[in-house]
C-alpha cells in the first residue's frame, strides 16, 4: 500500500483510456499524494511534501511548501469551495486559502498554539468548517471562529473527516462514531453503536454524489447516507413512569400515592420511547409543591429528591424526541405525605388550650367589687395605672401587689351594714409571661 501511495499521480487519456504517470518530482514525499481537487483550468494536489498546482493548458506545474509560507508540508486535504478558493489543511495555527493563486492565512484558534487539522468543508451558506484531531470542530470566518467539542455534544474531539450535506448539516467521522451539526441552530446529534455504527471512519474517506447522498469509507466497508430519507419525526415519545421509590423502597404508582409522615428520599424514573434516535429523547420535569419551576431539558430520565416531607405534591414530566416534538401534555403523578401528629388540628387545639391554662391566672374581679370610703367600684383607670407602674416586675410580684392593693381597698366598712363590702363577682387578670 505504501508503494502505491508514493507513486505520484496518473493522468487518464480519454482517447485511449490508458493511464500515464504525471511527473511531479523526484522527491518521495512530494509523490505521496493525500488529496486532489481542481476545475477546468487547474489541478491542485496535496502531498506529504507540499502542494502542486498543475495547469493542463500549458502543462506547467507550480509547487508550494513551507518555504513559500505553508504552515507545514504535510497537506492532509485540499478543498475547492463555491467561490473557487482552494483551502489546504495541515499542522499549524492557521488554515491556508489560495485566492487567484495568492496565499492567505486564517487563524483558527487563539487558545491552542498548534492544531492537527485533518479536513475542511463548506456549508450551504458559504461558511468554512474544519475538523481537527484532538480539538474538535471549528467554524471560521474572516473575523472569528467557533469551536465545537465534546462539551457541545459531538461524539469525539478526534475527527477523521468532515463534509456538508445539502440540507444544512455538517457530518463528522470519528472512530466508531458519527457527529451531525445543524448549521441553523448548532444543535448536535451523534450516532454510534446504538445506531449500528461499529467501524472506524477512514481519514477523509467521504464523498457527496450528484444526488446529495453522502458516502463514508470505514474500516469495514462503506456507509451511505440518503438525506432525502431523513424526514422529521412528528411522533412524540411514548412517555411512562417506570419506577417510584421512597427511601429505596419501591411503591405502587399506578394510582395516587399516599404515604405516612416521614422524611423521605424520593426517586422517580421515567422513559420516553422514540424509535428514531432513542438516545436523543430529552425530558423536562417539575415537582409542584417542591420545585420553583421546570427543570432544563436533558437526557436524564431519573430525578431524585433527597428530602421530602409532609404535603401535597404533583410530579409533572414532559418528553421530546430528537426533532423537538414533545408530548401534548405532561404526565403527572400525585403524591401526598400525611402531616405529623403535631400538625393535626386536634393536636393544635389541645396545645392552644394547654397554653391558655398555663397562663398565669390570678386575682378576683377588681372592677366588679365594691369598697373604698364611698362603697364604689374599683375603676379601670387606677387599675391600669397599677399595671403600668409594675409591668417590669416579675409575675409573682405583680400578683402580690394587685392582691394587696385590692384587699386594702375592699376592707372598708359599709356604713349601712357596718360590715366589710362583700365580693359581688369574679373577674380574671391574665398575665402572659414572655
């Protein structure tokens, strides 16, 4: 295989149908070809020893290398965009672009000094996307670049090939996986063993035919993707709750759940079934009576509440498929955890009565007693003055003062009977100790 790789390029004669070797160089690296592109006027050849431009019209050849400004001589791919610009990728900080045979450089990222750039493509809007081995994907323009890595959801940061389809998606080949980026909203889908992909994608072994089909070369054959068959899934996931556990004990959730009071650890599992991209089903949930609002959408289908006590709760969950089609209405589960005895009405009533009975009760009915030198009632005003005057004293001292004051006032002789005034009625003086 190495022998053929170092054999340079060959030209097929249309009249005879025979192949003839086209001389590039005596250098072995310059005869090791990685990629070819071109148009009616010129052919661009990417090699381990730089770039060759062949002009069939006058049979001239031009060579570009690091001596001419290329970041590296190992050109891994060469790509012609819709503006007839030639893009060359290799090791380095920059990606090179040839416009009217003049070389320009675009800085890919300011974070990494050296990038191992493996592949380049152009989307339907004319944006350039590059793939790297170890740093994910970059979308670049003349002013800035945007990076997509595993943090943004692609299958791997090690990218072997990249191509754009006619529907607005970028496809990236990895080892045993495939990533898809939507150029409209930058959402990411991945395909792996779950979707039948078990092979390693070969470096830059990808091609789009005239009908828009994408062909991927892998370590075990070819994968064909037909965008025309990739229709939006309008069927929402079939959503069900699969398990409910209170403090690690399974409970029956086929009806409303009622539990005795305790501090529970609650775990709820649910599943949304969608036959297209089942791993991309996302969920949003809320526990009414506990959560302040809905959760963010995620692929997690388990939620756990570490401490949930008495109250009435309703658990809601929604599910959406990979195309954003969600369930018509959320699935709900009602849960009631009974209140402890100290929150029951009968306990509160008993407690209130007990508190009232424990309040200091003292004194007889001052205001309804007769006494004094004229046999009149004890008025509220002097009674209030006594209370305010002694309010900072202890409850026992206040009781003693009031008893003494009242006894002294009442022990006057009734001139009509020549006896002490009798007690007519009782009143209650309530003192609350704070």
